[in-house]
C-alpha cells in the first residue's frame, strides 16, 4: 500500500541500560514503511503530557518487542525466579501510550512484549517463565535465524487474523519466554500454539483496530505472506483512522 498521504505510525523505543541509549531494531520501521506508513519513533519519556503531545497527530501505534519483561507487580504477582530484566521506563511509557490509544480509539498493532503489555494494561496476567511454569510447552525461543518458522499456530477461523491468513493454521517464528496467562478486558484469543499457549489477541469491538501477536512478523515480512498482510492491514486501518479524523475536523470547521 503506497499513497501520497502516508499514515504516521508511532513506534515506542527500547532502552539500553548500559549506555543509556534509546534504540529500536530496524525491522519494525522498515515493515511499516514497506506497507505504506511513515514510522515515527517515540522515546521512552514516561510523562503523560509528553506522551499526549507525541501521540497527537499520529494515525496508529506499533508496540514492538523488548528485551525486558513487564514488571509482575503491575499485574499483582511477585517476581518469579526466572523473570528477566524489568525496565520501568519502558513499562510506564508503553502504558501511557496505551491510555492514549484507548481514549482516541487509535489503531494498535502489538508484537511480542507489545501484546504482553497490552494484556496487562487491560487487566490481564502473564506467565512469567514458560519453561519453568509450563514444562510440557514447546520451544518458544528458537534462536537464529530469527525469521525462520519454528512452529505453527492454530487460528480462530472467523477472526481477523484467520481471515488474513486464509487458513486454519500458520507457521510463525518464536522469541519469547513469557506469555499471556489470563486475558485482559475486551480481548479475545485468536491463535494458539500446540501447547495451548495464546499466540494472538484481538479486540472484537467494531469501532477500533486492536491486534496483538506473540511472534515477530517484522522479521522476514518481505518473504512471509501473513506477516506482510498483517502490516498492510494495520497501515490500512491507520489510513482509515486518519481519514475519519480529517472528516471530523472539516465538520467542525464547517
């Protein structure tokens, strides 16, 4: 999808604690641009006034993966011995962005850590470490090459994800040691691994686009048809959101 009026897609960044640098893997921005959007990086400055200003003028939000885990205290749990690093500045920024998304019914596409923080924002909980808490689970940390399909997911047939895939299942890559435990409010599971772990969620309400996947479609999106379709649908929804906002502005002026 390419046009002159590219929707502006905000992407929250990561932080490298050793160097105090904000950063983001190139693939998220490249996938957004390839689908016809304009990526805009959002630094991790967890102030409500800053986030409100940063989100103003955006047409969609991509919540990317992270090398950190959501603080379990945010969903009422004590830390498991195998929990990874927690970056409060990342949690706080993404939660503030999610509050703005909710208030504006702005399209959101959440990937890996992104779907986990989305679920926590909606009141859900997480499995803090799959290997130790679910010893019969399949391997969800495949290693390199990172774009390789390592397992399949079963898709809910009448879901948006199922329609995009055009199939009852799809192969995906896998790079996570945490997963959704209980679903947050207004979220439904739309994909599962063979071990029963939730691999995707959607918000079924018709007035918004909310999609989260546990795998990494930004890796290999140029070659994987489902990954490409996910980004194209997200950017299309962001374009529609931009158009509806423009229509509302014209009505106010008139």
